[in-house]
């Protein structure tokens, strides 16, 4: 299953001076350990937001992947699907 994850934190919570949590979720090794395939990682520094496109077979694996960021903000986790696939289903 695919997930779009948006992590946000405040300026006061920003890990710019202690980047270990962000470095952890940027690590391919961490993703593999959690059973998550990362399809994309993006950042909007002025908004203090990180964006992830992730694939995993359980929600719990997504939570494990995000654990390093748990104390420095919040997450919105959206299950998503491919738009072209959905259009095909609608047209049947």
C-alpha cells in the first residue's frame, strides 16, 4: 500500500541544530530495517515540513519508520493510490 506522509514541526522544534532524527529517516538502511520502501523524500525548509511517499504492507511499518521524528512534530499519514489505476476502475 502507498502512503503520502506529511511531517511538520515548529521553528522551535526544528532539528536544524540536532539533525539526527532527520538523518535517520533519510537513511535507506533505516527504511529497509522498518520494512518500508521509500519512493520519495522531499522537504520545504521555510514551512518546516517533510514529505514522504512510502510503500509498506502495514501501517505499523510506516509508524516504525517515522518514529525518529515523533518528538519533533506531528505526522499526517494518507493512504493513497495511483490516479491512473483509479480512473481505470471508474471507467469499468
